[in-house]
C-alpha cells in the first residue's frame, strides 16, 4: 500500500476503511459525516480517499450510458481487503 496513507491520523483512516469495507459506504459525504461523528476533523477525508484511489483500493465509478454517474462516489476493490488488514487499517 502507498506509504503516504501513514501520514494521516490512523484513527481517521480506520474510520474510513472500516466504513468502506465493513459497512459498504461509498459516499464521500457520508464518510465525512462518519469521521466527524467519531470526534475527528473531516478535513483530510478527500485526501485519504485520493491515496486509497491511487493505491487501487477504491476506483472511480464509470459513467452510465445516459452520461449520469452511478449513485456511488466510488467503488471498492474487495480484493485489496487483505492488504488493508495487513497494514492494520481495519
């Protein structure tokens, strides 16, 4: 996994990765709300999601045929779950 993820508050990263993998949350705003509800600042959520994107843990949704986005902000690569667990992020 990209070592840049370790530059962020580990508890915030855990809230995000647990929400993504265990609760299947794929909305950036819901993740920001979840981080805030857990007593953390949500300012790094988008940056952390970018690190997860570049690490292949999440992926951007594809356009539908009519040009609209799907209902999810991103898709989760469940094949990366072991890697996230190995890093101690879940």
